[in-house]
């Protein structure tokens, strides 16, 4: 395994991480099988992957619960990242809530489900337009002081919001949509995005010493050989339907033929080669899939390959 070291974080982080939205279970990811998913976490740890990303909202607590179960006796082997700011009521209606009161409750719920007494990276999942950013960051700073979280990160935040938050607490990372076919996406599953990753965010983060966590690094399976997206969460991604899907598949094939390596390895190594990019949190629930992703670590993307890819993906 290769690792990256970022100034604001004490630990070295593995270049490949593990995303666990897929551990949400049946509704979002209909092919989920719990025992397989637990084996994938153990396989990841055995392969020296030390970064696992989850969130309360993934299956309304289900992903965190499965991750907690899988990490029993292995907690100190991973840098565990979860999120906050999306909450649900008794009827499972989901709302954005980054108020102090809600955050103080959320962290306790996450710690319980994850069976741990600390989270390494606590990330704001999506902005909450109804709560003052200062209130949110004061609450996060208090939670950090209590030792329940080690570092604060954000996701889907604009640069202006990060700057505002940084007045109150240190922010070490930003998680956003970025992959070989989506360089500066303006929306995700029809939700508008307030950041441009390649155009400006990566440079902004680098100048602050922060790192970037790319979500959907395999474009939800398209960059790993999947061609049909008609069930679960992926069926709501407009990039994976109709004409847009055909265009993306065509470009992926062209990249694969040009570089001469499997597309999943190309997609992962393209991200790993970028210095501001931290662990690439590819989601997988099948051991076969993780094995195939680990093969990316057997070679490195060079500048010539990057230039060739850039000439295909304009
Ligand atoms: N912050 C946010 O708003 C946000 C949004 C989306 C995602 N995320 C995070 O980012 C992580 C990854 O993003 P993502 O879930 O959008 O998708 P992704 O990692 O781009 O793709 C995951 C999909 O690819 C499949 N896959 C992985 N490796 C494969 C291989 N070698 N061969 C064939 N299929 C393969 C997985 O299948 P199997 O499950 O069958 O193995 C799964 O269906 C999530 O798990 C989550 O932690 C964060």
C-alpha cells in the first residue's frame, strides 16, 4: 500500500480508501449482502487500507452499524470518517440540520452505531441553509475539544463556506464529486453543487494545506464495467441514464483503449496521481471488486497518460 501525508493530519492515509454508502442496504443498493460487505472491510484492512468513509444517512444508520460491527477489535487499524447534518424523523423524512442541538445528538448516535468512542474525521455532509455556519463550527469545535472527534471536514461545501467555517475551527478536508469523466460537475443526482473541483477547489484546498476526498471515483460503477443503472440509488443519477450514459460509456472505452489498462485501475490511478487528493473512497461490497481495485496499486499514472486522458475528456 502507498500512503499520503497531509500537513494538518497526524496520520498517513492510504491512497485507496473504502466508501460504504453501498452498506446502506436494500433500498439504495439492492445487491447488498451484509456478510460480503463485512468481509470487504476485513479484506481492506488486510490490504493495509486505513481509511473508511461512512455516514449516518446511508441506510438511516445501517451503514454505520455494519461498519461498527466489522471494526470490532480492529478499530485502531482505520482512520474512520463519518458525517453529520442529514437527519431523519420517525417517518424517515430527511432534513438538513446543522444546529448545535442536533450535532450534539448526532455524534452520540454515530459513536453508538460505530461502537467506538471517537471518530477520526467528522464531515459536514451537505450545507444547511437555515443554520448559521458559525453556530455549526462552534458546535464542531466543542465536540472536538471533548475528544469525540479528531478532525473536522466538509463535503459539498463552497469555498466561501469553508472560509467562513475556518474562522472558528480548523477544516482538514473537503469531500466532493470528482472522477475521470466529471471534472467540474455542476450537479449530483439533480442537486446543484456549489464548487468546481478541478477549476478552483483543488488549488484552494492545497493553499490551505487541506486534502480532497473524491466521491463517486468509479462513477457509481460505470468506471468499473457496469453498464445498466436501473435499480436503487444509481437509477436517480441522470448521468447514468439515456444519451448521457451512452456518451460516458463511449469516452470510458476510448480512455481504456488509449491507456491499455482496465478502466477501474485508470480511474483510481488518475485520482491517486493528484497530490491534493487523499484516500480514493471507492465503494465496494464484493471482495472480487476490491481485489480488482487493489490491482491499480501495481502501476502508476504518468504525465503522458494524464495528457492523453485530458485530450479525450475535454
Ligand atoms: N459526500 C457525499 O455527498 C457522497 C456522495 C456519494 C458518495 N459518497 C461516498 O463516496 C463513496 C463512493 O462513491 P459512490 O458510492 O458514489 O460510488 P463509486 O465508488 O464510484 O462506485 C461504487 C460502485 O462501483 C462498484 N464497483 C466498485 N469496484 C468495482 C469493480 N472493480 N468492478 C465492478 N464494480 C465495482 C460497486 O459495486 P459493489 O458494491 O457490487 O462492489 C458499487 O456499485 C461512497 O461509498 C460514500 O462513502 C459521498
